[in-house]
C-alpha cells in the first residue's frame, strides 16, 4: 500500500512537471475569463444554458489557436442568484484569479451589486442574459471616466415596448391586464410596461401583483377577468407564470398570455403543460436552424450536452456570442489590459458573426447595448417548445436582423 | 355571487392547508408547551421524500394514483422519524436544562439545517409533483374547483380527525391527553411523559409531512416551499388558539378566505395585510386565541 502510494505520488509529480514544461514551451500563459451566473436554483436553466453556450464558444476558439496565440480559460462561479454571493465572486475573480474580463449575470440584482467592482478595477463585464434597463447605465460618462459594462441581451425597455406593440398594435387587444411579481424584476418591468402602453394610449384595466411562491392566483385572475381583460401581460418568472396559466385553466377562462422573455423558461413550459400553449414572448434567438451559423451552433450544442431541447436557447445564444465579441476585442486590442479591451469593444472594426445577429460596431463609447428593438422576434410556446410566433418575421433575408447604424 | 363563492372555495382550499400545519403546531404545544419552528421544513421534507417515492413507484410501471397511495405510508414513517429526531436533538436538551428559549433557537437551527440538506439532495430547483387526480377543473354550480383542491380539504380533515380519534380512544393517545392536561400529574400516574412528548413531536411532523404531499400536486416541490406556509400557519395557530384543535381549522379558514377576499375586493398588493392585522387584534384582545382556553399559570 505504502509503496504503491509512493509510486503514484512520484508518477503524479513527474506528470505535473511534464505538463508545466510543455506549457511553457508551447504557448504563453492562458487568458483567464470570469463567468458568473446561477447554476443552481430557480433561474439555473438560464444560467446553465448561458454557461454551456460560453463553453462551446471557448472550445471553438481554443481549437482554432486561441486569442493572441494564447488559450482561453474560464473561471466559472455559481452566484446562486444571490447579490452577496455575486459580490464575493466579483472580488475573487478580480483580485485572486486576475481575470481579464467577466461574462455572465442572469439576475439584474446580482449584476447591479457586483459590477461596480469591475468598474473600479477597470475590467470589462459583458452581461449576456440579465435584462434590467439600468444595468448598462450604472456608470455612464461624464460622471464616470468610462463605462466598463456591456450587454448582449434585450433589455426590459426594449421588451416592454415589444410586448405592448404586439398586444395592442399587432393583435388588436384593447383591454390588457398586467400581472407582475413583487420582486424588482417584476415591478420595474411593470413600470416599463405601463409606460409602453401609455405611449399607445392604452390604460391597463387591471394591474395585479403576487409574491414569489404564491400558490393561488384566483384573486388576481378574477380581478382581471371581471375588469374585462382580453389579454394578460406578464412580468414574472417560471413557476409563478405557470401558476397563472394553470389558474386560468382552473377558472375556465382563456385569454392570451404575452409577457417578458421568461415565458420561455423551462419551468414555465414544463409546469404549465398544455395550459401554457400559446404564450408569446420576445426572443433574441429561437432554436431554429435557419442560417448555417445557427444550424452549426444548435447541432454543436446538442452534441456537446446530449440533449434535444435547449433549456434556454436565448441564454445559450447570447452567452455564445458574448465570447466571440470579447475575443474580437482582445485581438484588436492586442493586449489583455482592461482599458484597451474596453476601447476595442467600443470601436470594434471587425464584423463578428454571432448566432443572434451579425455584430457590426455593436458598441460605442455612449451605447453599450448590442441588441436593439428590431432584433428580437416573438416566440410562441407550442407543444413544450418555443417556436417562431410569426414565421413571416424571420423568413428569407429577415432571418438575420442587425442593429441599425446611427 | 358567483365570484364570491369562487373566492371562498379557493380560500377554503388554501385555509385548510394553513389549518393542518397549525394543527401540527398545536400537537406538540399541548404536551410540552414547546413548538417546532422548523415545521415548514418538516412539510417540505415530507413533500420531497414523497416526490422521490412517487417517481420511483411510477418508474416501476404503477399508475400515478396507486403510486400516490403507496407513497403515503413511506411519508408517514419518514415524518414520524423526523419529528422524533427534532425532539431528541432540539427540544429535549433545552427542556432538561430548563431553558426558556433554547428550544426556539434549536428548532429554528434544525429547520435551516434541514433546508440546506434538502438543497444538497434535491437541488434548488422547484420540481413538479405528479398529480394523482385529473387536473381539469370541475364545474359545481358555477364554481370551478380542481379535484386536488377537494382532496386537500378532505385529506386535511381526515388526518386531523384520525389524530383526534387516536388521542381519545387508544391507550397511548390517552397518555398524550393526560400529559397535555397536567404533565406533572401524568408523570405521577406512571406515564412516561418524556416518551409522550417525543411521540407528539413525531405525530406533529407526520401531519406536516402529509400536508406537504397534499399540496405538492397543486404547487411545486422544492427546498423553500415550507418557509412561507410555516409562518402563515403559525399566525393561524395564534389566531385560532394553540390549545384548541377546532380553533386551528377555523383560524385557517379565516386566514385563507380573508386573503382571497382582500386580494379581490381591495388589492392583490395588500393580500397578506388583513391576516397580520387579525393576528395583532387577537394578540391584544384575546391572547389565548379565538378558541383557546386561558390558562392560569400557578406559581
């Protein structure tokens, strides 16, 4: 036993020495990129999909030689959707791991609490899922010298306008009821929705609230029903959205549900089952192989993680794209210095072909939002999957919609 | 009228759940004047153990209703064991040391430990519990109700009745009642009151675990499902009176129905307020609860 243990130890040390010698000889030190998101808990389907999309992109880049001749290495941390954990992770990634940039954040609260440390350390953050409107506007110049926070997801201001337009303009509903949860996400979204509806001269007939974990939506739904609502607009997350759909079925009342992108969450689709069919939500990406790039991405994802339905296609696609944007910026900067990467992101002179869109100068010094209102389309829950609600919107040359030049 | 009856029916279903959990608080309070503040976690563990069992049985090619029925004895046994463990670890040392508040901290701490344990075993995601009854709602005189909601009300009444009958008829149950009435006298009569208290904790957690598998099919199952329910049921136990089995049912119904009525007639944002106002009113006007007997503490 002891002899074999010693042999193993010697063998291990030789192997390690071999690796480190090879590492020095072949390539320079790898580039460390931070990754923060909830990989457990209620929003983990988004966090895990985002992580898997990011890993897929990193593997692809490393296979073709890495960036600046160096390999990319991810430092993954589970922020559990908790603000305080996110803050700890931010400090660890900056001070201990020395990351050159961080990707991630699913939850607006975690992003807002954590990214100030990156701003102070002058290390760029690309938010690839969180949608709170203020996220990219926390450190705007001229109050700050420059803003280190970027985003590749469709923010709530974009989504709420899309929801209002879809309900009122396209589908002709006149009496919307808003159902939103009592969290920051739900209530900020509700405010955005009310603003978007007011711009169309529509006043919601009912505005109802519920708590996370509420099991009975009878009162909320009856109020909406008695107010004569012809459509329900939602700002909440999966489990409670499912309670709304199931509650409507219980009351024998069926009006369409249109809401924020969380209606595409697996926890909504699976828990609501057939009651969730027909729900509409803005999506930057639908699991639909309509371009060669998207086809390759979906197939690679399915092969790598051995699944058919992606748990959250939007998160996976936005995560995947965020890596290529960062890689392009590091290449252009020719350095891993945070300030130079930020400058490169703001002045990207190469077009980056992602799966969501083709990024042609996605950011500028004053605009850190890669996604504009014309890019997302409506997804529709059908038979346990999200499909395109209006196939004509993405037909032919409309498959790839790009940010307009300003 | 139709709306009012719909609201009341939904309120009753919610209220009965509060009532059963409050009833389980009352069980241990009667014998030992202590409570398990981790009762919400007992409910959650019962639901999760039930979920694993049901999924295993469905995997054995059993139908969901049969799997659900076969799962119940497992959950009962688990609840009994979990309750006895809480008493042994959390309550007995504190009572022995004559600590006034030690058991409060101990049961809260155990509750947190159980929640973390559940997060490690079952993960932090909310899981779907297969429903043993059809999910399409019935239309009874214009009121829509899910079959599972009826099962909740019936199941809650049955378990409370069963525990009461057991306490009144069986010799062991009589020992429980005797201990509840006067612990010292019961001890002098040769009743092992310490074992009776352990047993009442076991019974209490069993009731909570059963409540967990009752509501799981209409909600979702997860490590945090018990927190809010445990708290609301505590309010119900205070409103109804901790010494009255009848009181907690009425208290539960009052809270459940007030919540849905307030949500509809006032605002869904204020749904939880009247329950708390009621709690304060009862505490200031009749501290022993609506149905509680005022006890005179002889010093």
